C-alpha cells in the first residue's frame, strides 16, 4: 500500500518507517524501497530512511547512490557510528579502501566497542596489505564478539598470510568449533596446519568433517586446503589421465530442429521465469539475476535439459569406470538428486570464486552469450577453475584452468573445484543453466 494513497498517509512517519524496515528485514526489497522513497518525499531529512535506503541499494550493487544517501544521513546525524561503518562497507565494495578505513575508524572513535566495525576494518586493512593492522582489528573483534565464527576465520587467514601459521591454526580451530558445518573454515585450519609443519593433523580434521557428509569427495579431504591446485595432475586428472573437467557440445534434444532453437526456448523460459531475481548481496552472483532451485519445473525446455544432464552424467559414468580408484569416483553417492538454477548476467556481471559444498558433480550449460564473450582474447565471460575466493588473501597467483563458453556447451566438474565467472562488458546478456548432483539423503 502506498504511503500517499490516503489510507496510509494519516499514519506517522515513525509508523511508516517501521513498515518499511519490516519489509526490508523480511527481504521484500521492492516494497521496502518504495516505502523509504515515499518517506523521503515527505521528509527529505529522515536520516534513518536515507541510511537504510542506502544499505538496500548497496545490497543491489548500486554503490554510488548508496554512498550519496548514507553520506546525507551522516551529515544529518554525524554521531551515529552505524552510518559511518555501513558507509565504509559500501566504499570497500566499491574498491575505495582507504576511504573505507577512514569511515571505520570514525565509527570506532564514536563507539569503540562496535564489533562489526573492527571486523570490517580488519578486512579492509587486509585487502590493503596491512596485515599487522588487520590482525589487531580482527583480534579486537573476536574479543568483543567471541561467538562470531567469521571473525575468527578471517583472523586465521590473516595470521596465516603473515607467517604466523600456528596462531592461524588456533584461530581457525575456534572458528570451526563455532561453525562446524562451514567447509571453508575447515580448509583454512587445514591449510594453516600444513604450513605450520603439522600435516599429520590435516587428514583427521577432514575425515571428521566429511564423516557425516559422504557426498563431499574424498579428494576434498586429500586436498583439504584453501586452494585446489590445478597444477597438480592428481587434482585435475583421474588415474586414467582423464580430465576431471569435462566439456562437450550437446546434440539437439528431441523436438527441437537444432541447438539454436533449443537455446531460444530455454532463454525465453528463463527470462520470463518469476523466480529470476537479483540475488542476496552475500551471494556469489554479481550484476545479474538468478533463480532458486527450479529442478521441479516441468516446462518442456527444462525437461529436455534434464535429459541432457543425464547424458552428461553418463559420460562421467564412463570416466568412473576408467579411473575408478580416484577418490572422486569412489565418493559418488548412490542416491543422486538434482538441484538446478538459471543465471542471467548483465554487462559487468560475474560470479566470484566459490565451491558447491553440498554437491558431488556440478555443471553449467551455456544458453546465450553476448558476442563480446570470447571475442577480445581477454577471456571475459569465461569460466575459470582453481582460484579461491578473495577472502583467502592469497599472495600468489594459483595455477588455473579456463574454459571458453559457447552456446550449446555443457561443462561438468567436481563440486569441490573452486570456480568463478570472469566479468564481461556488453549490451547483451550471458544466460546459463547450472546444476548440482547431490546426495538425496545427505542431511538425514
């Protein structure tokens, strides 16, 4: 309901703001934005509405308007530490790290016990290469909020990067105790133990973690570190020398004249799908839209696509027989279940490095690509394997493996492989369908 349609206009601004904030908390972002803007139309100096509209736009990756709005809120209420800390978050996301650090320090001058600001200051300083300052900030964050696993985990990575591997292992152990289901924290701890000269402790950690998660591969246990080293043939290939990354051009499914016709049907269905929405700001997808799990969608093009997944799985079954001693094949669940989603990336869109911790085999199929993808020789829009997320603060460039996407290309790979999509610039969209094959009883 609009705030200015007569029925709601009689309410106070406080009541209107409470409604807007409730929409925001519940994830109804369109409604929240509408209410914030209507509040500001009635009172342009409503500091909280300015602040939270800025936070909302930040979540939608609209950094510049978010900076403008939160800066206006700070001008109206300069003693609010939350405003300054959140402005720091937006600036950090925009790559303006020095400015972000300044805002975090201003927030802490106002409220020295603000744990979020200490944590975010540590992340920004780590990105700037000031590891001593970052460790000090994260150390304060974990004192103020000892139950926050992410702060312990980030502290562990910074300690490891600065060469304090034993301290890093201790910090990571605390993080794992707080969030035992977080695979990246387990990998952070194992990585620190390896560097601290305690490799014998690594495999038991991974075994304990994987004990109730049989759908995660034994190869992850053997490679339980922050990076999957694709320079190591044992990581990239099975014992028969077959690549663990499989890419093949599909044949047109029954009922479609050719692959182009099939892809047009898929693209039309994906772009009109009601579940295709901007993802949560903490998601790996940036600059585009994504659906949730659409595996139950029975539209004809998606049913045909499910048949292609069976074809892809059949190819991997042949691989499994050829290299059955490899831990990846040995860990195949007997009760595979499909999880499937669609992604439409706009210009500048990409997916940051991630793994699929609940999957066994993952895959991506390319439906439509802008002409600029693959045309400039710079691998814009390609998929890359082997580089862990930015949060790992790696000093070196790891060995990587890239695949050029093409309409009609299907790529499958072990779910534990780190992968990312590189940004591209175009007026067109990059449309893909992705899937995981997971254990249907993994959580039983």
